[in-house]
């Protein structure tokens, strides 16, 4: 038996018939074809599958597709692309915060959520925010640097915007 679900992914609405046991991660990757979201452990341990569900960062391997019915999902493809990258995507490249890249989409989704909620995080707060996103390659130092760099430049942009309105 399949259930018909309707969900919005990166601003586009999809109606899909899914098996009730299928995870949101599998729906995103296999039904919708957005493979930027990675499947690592498939059990909520690595964070590689992180997406925003109604604005909240979740492990999409722990959410059933049917639970996402009538909800809104943002994946890494919705954050930015090669032509219009998110500042975090640019900073990860600039700081060499990507090696194999497997953790990167989930890491960036978590970091984006952090910066949206806390635009000026301390190093400690960045480390705490990404503690559920495992990276086997980088040692995290460059990832943390990249996130802090974006926080500084986004803050600079906001401050300049405020000044220009005075
Ligand atoms: S694949 Fe979802 S947490 Fe690892
Ligand atoms: S860059 Fe390889 S797991 Fe993070």
C-alpha cells in the first residue's frame, strides 16, 4: 500500500505515492532525485542527511516521508547552487573545509540554521551546533573557521545596512 503525500521541497510542490515505511531521506533522494542530501548511517548518528523541515534542522533518515506530508523541506540544493551559492558554500571552499565532501551538505544545513538563529556565534557555539554532524576527514578546524568567517561577514553586511539607513 502506498500513501499519497504532498510536500514542498525547495519551493516546489511534489505529490508522491510513498510506502509508509520510506524515510524522508529516501523520498528526497530516490523519488525527487535530489541527491545532495547524503545517506551515511541511516540511523540518526552522523548528520549527513540533515535538511530543514518547516525551518527546523532534522536528520531526514529519522523522519518518515508520510510525516512530511503538507510540510516544507529545504535541502542543500535549495540553499544555493554553483551559480548562486550560499555564503557558507563559498566559505567552505575558501577555507578548505571540504575533503571527501560527504558530510558537507548536512554540515552546511546545520550551520545555516545556526547562523539564522544566532548570527554571531562563538567558536564554542559553532562547535556545539555541529556536534551532531560527523566529519571523518577535516578535524573540524577549517569547518569552524568557515562558519565563523560567514558569521563575521554577514554581521558586517547587516551593520553596514543599518548604518546606511541612518
Ligand atoms: S544518515 Fe541520517 S544521521 Fe546519518
Ligand atoms: S569532508 Fe569527508 S567526512 Fe567531512
